C-alpha cells in the first residue's frame, strides 16, 4: 500500500481534514542468540524493511481513536486517555493503549487524545516482532505529537514493560531494542544485561537473507514462552546453590559442565545447556562475521538451530522441515529458526543465484509434508523506528 493512499484512508476513516504525521517502525530478525535475552545473555538481531506504518494527528479533546488497515472488521476502536487499562474487547489496540499508559505512568504530561491509523506489512504472529514494532512506532509518535523528550532507550524499556506487565509475555528486551535501534545494513550485538551494543556491518557479498514463514498459527505461544522462561529460572536457582551468579548467561561453559548435575530436572538441564552454549555461540558468531568468515557464521547458525530443536525444544515440525530442507540446498550458508519459535519464521543465508530455486524446493518439500504453503520475504536491513519525512511520503 502506498503512503499517499494511507493518507487518503486516514482522512476517509476519521473524517477530518487534518494532515497526519507519518511514522514507521521496522520488524526484526534475529541472526543468532535465541532465548538468551531474558537470561542476561547476548543477541544478534537486525531491523528489517518490513514493519508498521502509523499516521497520527492530535485531537482537541481526550478521545483516542485507533484504526488498523490490517483489521478493518474491528473498525475504529475508541476510548479516552483515562481508560487505558487492558481491555479484551480492544483486541490489537491494547498494544498502542498499553504504550500510551506506560508513557503516562512515566510522567508524560498528556492531556489530549489523538487519531491514529496503523498499517503493518509484517504478518501477525510470524515471529518478526510485529508487537514490538507497534509499541515502538506508538512511542515515537507520542513523543513527537506531544513534544516529549523520551530517549530511545526509555521507549525501548517501556515497550518491554508493556509486553511483560500489560500483555503478559515475560519476554526479554531484544525485540524492542532491535526495532528501536536498528541501523541500515547492520546487525547489532547486544549484551542484554548491560544493554551495551555494537553494530556489525552485514557484508553478505553475493548472498541474501531470506525469511521463510511457516504460516503456522501460534496460538499457544504465550504460555509456551512463559513456561520456557520459568524453566530457565528454576535451572538458575539450582545452579545458584553452588555458583555466585545472577543470570544463566553468567555461567561459563566449563562451569556448566562441572555443575550441571545440580539442576534437578533433566528437562531444565537441557534448557540451561541451550542458553549457556547459545550465548557463547552468539559472541563467536559475531567475531566470525567481523572476520568476514561467512561459512563459519553459517555453521553457528546451524548449531543454534540444532540446540533449539534438541535442547530448548521450540522448533516443531514446521520449522524443522524448512530448516532441514534449507541445509540440503546448494548455496545455503546457514539456516535456523528466528525469534521465539513454536512456528513463526526461519531465516536462511542463500547465494543470490540460488534464491529462486531455494524458494521452489523449500515450498515443495514443505507443502508436501505440512499440507500448506510457506511464504518467503526478502527484506533489506533497515533503520529503527522514526518519523517519516515528506519526501518519503510522496
Ligand atoms: C521473542 C521475545 C524475545 C526473545 C525471543 C527469543 O521474540 O520477545 O524477547 O526472547 O523470543 O530469543
């Protein structure tokens, strides 16, 4: 959908002549470092060119009106700035409402409402952080409409707070950080404990990053995700009986090998093993990429998938079918699931010349085994959430 069409849509839906301001927040992929963020470890995500557009205009009264081009049947969702508590009936609009509430609780002096129209081109539930994208685009637009001076990191932290406390997913900070701080053609190595990060240029030479969507509905993802988080916390408690550590990722590989027997439940032991080895792998992968050693980087991606499949157990048939087929295909440097798992998307680094045949083969294998088709996206690596300039709109 073209941006100027979105403007007409805004005027049509909200029936007023105010010209809205435009904002965009990307989605993200994670190259490596999965389920490490809430364990105080490292992640290596990048923002992508698919994301969420928001068009907004301030109102004189205290009304808020939300509309999504993606959910036209939900119509305009309305409430006032005093009615921001989570409301099941408000469906998707709980994300922007939650963000506004978090900002107001954080002392943002907001006394007027606004009209906002959203349009997202990342599929919902695909594991590409559509929710963090909505949270951050909302934060950026509120900051701009009301001339607030929230730092980017404040918005990122508030976005995570919305996810944890308002929506109820005990997620880490990776998604909000990646969509908030993305940089064109760069991935970022983030230490989720200190929040220090470094950009790494993505020189993939004659390769592309392909995103493959399982198109599996992720109905149980929240409870599965929170369950994994809880399992990690229990493993941490067991290790804390012998080690002075705050997070699972404070444990070195040697310490883990020596003390893993302290983790009572064998399933929790496997979860901890994934987290601790994945954290080490992520740092190594970053170094490999800096040395332009793509083959080695791809190896780490593959190992990450093995570990998520066998020890963390969040892949499932759909993601495994895609990734296993990708590993067999010529010109593939590496492939793995990305994001939380339980469906969602995989990523593969594929030689440009092989992209077409890759899509054809993976699609055939997947449809034959799973019964419906996957989707493919070829995103570019993009900047973080921002206001769009007039030139970008025309
Ligand atoms: C989801 C969460 C993130 C992170 C990933 C797994 O995307 O929102 O915080 O835990 O899963 O790495």
